[in-house]
C-alpha cells in the first residue's frame, strides 16, 4: 500500500513539473498580453497548469497500478 501511494505521489509531482513546463510554453507562445506577461506566465503556470498536470499524472498512475495489479 505504501508503494502504491509513493508511486502515485511521485507521478503527481512529475505531472506537476510537466504541467508547469507546458504552461510556460503555452503562455509564451499564445498569450497576447504585453504589460505583465512575466506575472501571467508565473501565475498561470504554477496555479493552473501545474495542478492540472499533477491531477493527470495522479490519475494515470493510479489507473495503471490498479490495472497492473488486477489484470
């Protein structure tokens, strides 16, 4: 059980990092904001794309572990 939780949390952490990187890429390339772009970049990446990536990573890890365990 502890291994299951550890892998899920590690996947969430990796997903958060990938989410932040994706957010930086998306805001840099597609935002039309010119006045406070660095602030928008930081806030959007850390507070939106990071948690979304962490949630996706967590879901993928849990589903993979459950399928791997029972199939």
